[in-house]
C-alpha cells in the first residue's frame, strides 16, 4: 500500500472507533440499565461496524461482481457516514468546551450529549439525501474570454467544457443523457471533455452500451475532443487514494474502445488544428497517471514543438496544474476539470487551497484558464455546495 492510503485507512479506522464508542456511551448513559436498549446494543454495533467496513472490503475484495456491489453500497454509506462522524466529533468538542467553560472545570471526555447525538443524526440524514438528488441535476453556466488584445477580431469560438463523468459503480446513464441534451442545445463549435471519464475501473460500469448510446449523440460543429484524466486507468482506491504505486496504473483497452465508440477525438500529448486553422488545440496526458504505468509525459515545450507561439493555442489539461509552464510556452487558454469544485460541502471552501484555479475563469501570467466543476461525482454519489456543470465559453479571438 502507498503511504497516503495507509494514513487515510488509519484515519478512517480511528474516526469509526470514536463514532462507535461515542454513540454507545451516549446511548448507554441515557437509557435504563435493564431497558430494551441493552438487548439491541450488540446488534446495532455489529451492523454499524459491518457497514463501516464496506469501503475497506470494496477496495481489497478480489475482482468479481460482488466487489463492485460492495463498492457501490460502500460509497453510498460513506456519504452519510462521513457527515455523521464529522458532525458528531465537531459538535461533541464544541459541547464539551462550552460545558467546561460554564463549570470552570477541565473534563476531557468525548461522550456526546443527547442533543449532540440527535443533531448529528438529523444533519447526517438531511444533507447527503439532498446532495444525492442535487447531483443528478446538471446546470449550464455561461462564460466569456476576449483574446483579441486590442487587435481586429477574427471571430468567436464557442466551447462546451465538460469533465469528470466518473462513470463507475454509482453513475447513472440518465445524468449523462441530460448532459448531452444540455450540451447539444448550445450549438457549440467544439466540445472539450477534459478527463476522468471513468473512476479507476471499467468492470464496475453496468450496461456501458447505455452510456455509449447517449455519449455518441454528443455533437458540435467541429467535433468532440478529449483528454484522459488520472482516473482513466485501472486502480484500486481507498477513499480516493490509490493503494498501489503509479507503476501499477495502466489504461485498459476497454476504456479506449468505449471512447472510440462514442466518436471522441482523443488527444494524447498531441495537437490538432481547429477553427479553420486559426486555433491550435493541444491535449495532454494526465500529470499523475499517463496510463502506461508512469507519470512521464511531454513537457509544454515538447508538446508545442514546431508551433509558432504567436498562434492561438488552446490546451486541454485534466488537472489545473503547470500553468506557468503552459503560459511561458505561449498557450492562450487552458481548459481543465479534476477539482469538482470540492464536490461536497464543506470541501468547496477548501479546494482553492490546493489549486491555482479550483473553479471558473482565472488569468494566470497572461493565460486564460477555465476549470469546470464537472458532471459526475467521485466516491459518494453526492453534490452539495457545488453543481454538476455544463460550462459554455464564448472566446473572442
Ligand atoms: Fe481527476
């Protein structure tokens, strides 16, 4: 296992030992010693522990249909559970601090009060339930960029930017169908899909033909162009972290055949001309997972070798990274996804700490960058505080 995944696994276990112990001590202290709770206590504890182990089982279970069922329900569970554990921990600490201040004592205990427990349960039911429904309703957002720099304009190029379908055990073809419908209604010059079509497995995707049928309807005047993301490889993940090193991460041919059947033009560290030759479109391999067991890809200079930097250059780059390198190579606009804008509350408040541009439009060293919130979801099938997004960008050049 990688160091990252070991740390996350230990954190997950510690959090669950706390939540089981804290819940139990609260329930015990508020029920009669000879009451009915004593009889059901072993049952709920065993059930809670069993369900909490699902995400771990899903990661390490051998390849089979059962593995992907465990992963599916493990992801749904984790979406509720992480809020329960989080709220319980935070509310308990706040409650304890307030009590200590009032009583002027320093009592160190993590036993939640009755109201702390009830509030954590209610919020852990309401928030994920809303987020599961909200995740299935993509919205269209409109953006502009003026690249003329005071010169005579040649025209306007309309791009629909999509990303992060994350087709896997918890995806729903209906979301992809809605996305295609919204995108096609924009009458775009091109659709750019900037990676993470899948979530690190292909075998977990049920009825791929339904997805292909929907995605092959996606259209634009000049076509649909794509690049691969860090999850368009085969990998075992625990809570989003790969358990094996990058040398084990290969792209299965099924993923490539799927995208070929959709009619997408995949750019693999390559370039193509669009807008009648006015614009050079470059597409990069993912920074962390190229798909051949390495993270070695062309640098920006190699990618654009032989291309006049004074030409209009667009780059599809899954992760919003290496902006300075792209800008100094003469890139005018970089299109990315990957961040999901944080996907679920409150991650949307922190995602900006880890990315130069976590969402929307930002000018970096004279280069315009656009990052979409993406379509699908990673892990829990939820979106809260963020939207599933079809980003429409009109670029004047
Ligand atoms: Fe990604």
